[in-house]
C-alpha cells in the first residue's frame, strides 16, 4: 500500500521575501522624513498638537525645503508654533529666530513658556519692529510669514508701521537664493488689501505682486489649505471661520546666487 505523501508548509521563495522586505522599507522611508519627525517630536504642547490637523505643517515645511543647518526667521511668530517645529528640523547646527514686535509679544503670552528651561536651545526670541530689523544683510537662509502678512496692512494694530518698509527689510535680510514661505487667509479676488482690517484677509494676487516687485519669484505653491466652501466674506480669526478659512501657500525664492548648503 503506497505511503501517503507528507504535507509540508510551503516556504515562500527568496524573491518573495526580498520583495516584502523592500515594500516594508519603502513604506517606512516614506513616513520617516525630518518634517514628519518634527511634528511627531515628543513633548510638543497639547495646543500645538490640536493645530496640526488644521495647519498641515509638515506639508508646508516640506514644500519649502527647510533643512538642517539653516538659519531661519519666523516673523511675527506669536507663541512660536512654527518656531518649535523649525527648531527640530534645522537641528543643533542651525538657528531659529522667533521674531515678534511689541504688539505680538503682548498678545502672545505663551512664548516664554515654550522657551523656558532652554528646551529649544537653537531658538532665539527677538523683539523688534519689523520695519527696522536689527539683522545683517543677507543673513537668513529662509523666512516664514504664517497668517501674519495681512497684519502689516492693519494700521489699527500699529499705526506707525509702513508695510512697504517692513517687506523691504525682510527682503534685505534674506540671502539671495533664500526661500520665503507665505501663508495667509484668502480675500476675494480683486480686493487687494481692502479686507485686511475688517476681515483679516488679503488677496493672493496682491501678495504675489508685493513680493515679486522686491526680487522674489514663486517657486512652489500648495492646495493643502484650500477651502472652496469659504466665501471669503467673514472675519478669519474668530467665529465660524476659525480654522476653516481658505488659505493660500506660496514659496518664494529671492533672486540671485543661492547660499552654499549648510554643513
């Protein structure tokens, strides 16, 4: 009587195992870049974590190409949400300038706690008028203006500011080839700066022209913060539009020979 063949578990071929390993490695690599790592960094404040799904900071900073070793300014940084993320990205050889004017320092009581105990050693808080920056020419690799550009045109906040001087100062301190990240609440097409005071919004096309006339060119943009359901006719920072506005994101590069890559 013939002996029945023994069943044995089939072993996956070596090629299949290699493919599985490659897929796992590719998936891990896709998740683990410096921008996602910054957002996932342990110890970030609870209020920051609540903002992440609304503001998509990893996508914004990835688009800008902020990288280790850079010297970056977070202009009108308020409590420093982006300053902290930048701290993790530029690393110990980089530096982040958390720049507020007197009004923003007054409205943002949380920034001292963020920096207390030297918890972000590569972040330096500076209080200065944005139209008179106490910084050397061509001294920044990158700059951020996150939901604050329109405030330069809100004269009831700081009656003596000249937005044209402020923008010229930002252009002066950014290196040729440096990047500027601009994010703001969208105003209606054709409105220019008309809605900056009442609605705290500004027109995207106006913003483009404002920076292009100072030697900047748009090199990237993002749709990640777009909200087509926003009629752009309500105030941006309170009430039903809080966290629900349509926002434009533009990355500019200052024309000229770019800076050397940081070591």
